[in-house]
């Protein structure tokens, strides 16, 4: 080997060694930084209910339109059933929350307001009867009919199994204004009607998107339906 080639090989060897050393140094710094910079989210009183729900598993099902809102009930049932069949578990193993936000929020109101404003809700959430194409005048999420998109897994069924519901207050205020415009009613009075008609196991949260992001900070697995 001539001197020129020998010098090239020596330099290449040195550079290779430096590369390995540099990579090791960078890896060491990265690992140290990762260990020292663990993220701990802030906690707020308005979110604490998420941490208080019992269960060794946490699931948050997020949805924003009528079809997804219906499917969310079916998804919740499937998760609870799989837990029982695969692990021999019980419904109480799960902190399960369905978040109805955006247009899906109206699914969180009882029939007493659906009977008055149901066709407006149904049109706004873009959810009609899948067979007849008719608008609903009662809450479709509580119709015990397996041909609907919840597969017969109604609100009442899921309440009996411990499922919780998070309802978007921002969307509720929007709905109250929209319904007032359609009917000539009073926005504030209609809003109060909606609040008073909230389904069992439900709570209003400031905004559905807000609650969905916070839920992940509390360890909830996120599933989107729709």
C-alpha cells in the first residue's frame, strides 16, 4: 500500500471512530434529557371528575356528528363486551366516557326537548332515519331498534353499564341560538331547557374539544367515532 492510500485509510479510520464517539455522546445527551424532562400536565378543578371515575381502564370516545354519535354507543358496548369475553372482566373495570360535541351534542338531551325541536336537531346533525330518510322527532340514541346505527345499544343500556357522557356546553349554546332563530323563541330560555333535559350520567363541559384534549392528559385512550 502506498503512503497516499495509507494516509487515506488512517484518516477514514479516525473519522469513523469520531463518528461513533459523537453518536454515543449525542445519544447520551438525548437519553439524559428525556429522563430529566418528563412532562407533567397541569391539573385543574374543572377536570378532576375525569380522575375520580373508577376503573382500571380509561376510554374516551369522541364524536361530532349524528352518525358518529350513534356509533359511539355501539363502540362502547363492544369494548365492554370484549373486556368480559377476553379477560373475564366487568363493566366496572372501565372509566368509559362518550363525548358528544359539535352537532352530536343534541343526542345528550332527553325526549322532552326532542319532541319540540327534534327535526331541527336531526337536520343540523345530518342524521336522518337510515331506512326511511325521515327526520327524528325523538332522540334516536334512545330508540331500541337494532336497525339504527347504534345497533340497539341505547343511552339507557349504556347508562345501566356505567358509561358516562360529556356534553359540549359551547355547542349547547350554539344549538339554543339556532333553535331560537328557527322557532322565534328565547335563546336563554331554550338553553336552560337543554340543560334541564340532560340525559343521566352526563355533565356539561366547557367545550368538547377542550375536554377531549384534557382527557388524554388524564390517561384516557382516545377513540373517534364517525
